[in-house]
C-alpha cells in the first residue's frame, strides 16, 4: 500500500486563525510556490507575464488546499467534533480533528475535503457556463487550478493511501460491495 508523509512537526510555522481554527503555514509551502514561480518564468520567458501567472496560480492553489482542509473542519464542527488545527506544508495540508465514536461521522469528516473540492469545481464550472472563458491570463490560471488541478486533486485524494484518511470513502465502499469478512 502507498504511504503518505506525516505533517512536519518542526517549524518555523506562521500561525494564523481562520474561522476560529488555528492554521499553521510551514515554510515549505511558499518555498514550493517559489519553485513554481521559477518554472512560470522559464515557460513564459518574460518576467512581466510570469509574475501575474505565478501569483494567481499560487494563490488559487493555496485557496484550493485551504478549501479541502476546511471541508474536513466544517463537517467535523457540524458533527460537534473539535477541530484542533490545520497544517499547510509542501503541497498538502492536514486537518487534525478529535475522532468520533461513529464510523459514519468519521467517514463524513474524511470525505469533507473531497466534497469541498467538488463544490469548488461545480461553482467554477457554473461560473464558466454563465460568464464564458476568461480573457485575462491571471484569471485563466485561477480557472486552470480550480478545474484541472482540482480534478487531479480529487482523484489523488480518493486513492486509499496509508497515513491519509481521504481515501476512506473508496475503501469503505469497496468493503460494502465485497461484503463482511472479505
């Protein structure tokens, strides 16, 4: 089985509070974004084009990761669970929630990130339907992240990987289809 790295336990972190949830930003998130910025400069060939591409894509990706993690947090809060913290590091995030005694509640919390991503994808597609394709490059980058990158993320998060609970939806569905004891 694939395994997923644990969140970093050493900083430096930049702590903020969003909707009453402590969110810790690790130094590796902007470091990887800077690497993406260098890639954007190399591809665009011009700094005046690369900077808006880099900034819009980086902010959209940060929003996508936060939406995913807050999807977990929102369902946990609706179920009366305590959201301890969210860590954003590298290209991923981790939402730490007190566990429920109910398997159904835990499954809903695990699925909250993917549900948030599907909601963001749906809103983006509806906006594209009514507004048409974007005419400015930075907006095109945001749409690219909220659609293509988001779909890749949904598929990636649906894979059952050891150390990550997002794939619990697929795992539990397979168990139900196979039946008990298989």
